[in-house]
C-alpha cells in the first residue's frame, strides 16, 4: 500500500557557512480512506531553515502550507536531526505532522540511513511510523528517497 507520495522542486534562498534557507513547491497524493481506494491530491509550498554542526551533523526545521483537492487548507511541519557517522554514512531522525485541510491531524516519526551514490546524489532508505492510525491504514512503511546536494 502507498501512503503519501510527493514530488517537488527546492530552490535555495540563502546559504552561509553553517545556515541554509530554501523554499519548495510540491505536488502530492495521500489516501483519503483507510482502504486507500480513494486519494486526495494537492499542492504544497514550504520554507526550510537548516543549521550545520560541521562534521557532526545538522538540524533542519520546515513549515508548509497545503492546498488539497478536498476542501480546506492544511499545514505541515518537519523537524530533522542528521548525524554524520562518517563521510559516507549518515542517519537521520525525523518527526513531522500535518493539521487540518488535507487529512486530520497526524504525527509521524522516521529513521533513515543515507549513503552517497555520487558527488551530488545520495540514496535514502528508512522506516516511517504514524502515531495516529485512525485516518490511514498504512501506519508504517519503507521510505526510499533520492537527495541532490546543492
């Protein structure tokens, strides 16, 4: 079963020695019912602020507004802690959630392993868990991501 699917483009606004700010626009699809036979579609706009701790890791905080095919406008937050285990191994811990508009309020947590596949691309493999299973039956699952360095 597929939970949320999202495709977006991110643009940097400011990049300093230890701070970065960016914006993102995405299209997404989420299940509307527990059996996932119906899906809602929408557009998300987002701002992100990240802080690097040099070789040790980073923190990233994001806030977004979502407009859905269902009536209403929703919100979303993401908070990520990244830990650099080595130059080629990273782990991230992430908490994120959304408010009214697209679905009922829900909070999820995720842990992922990230490994570079080139100088500018990295592969993410992880596991996600929802803390409110009443809205969606896919309360946990595999995460696969492709990261581009900018």
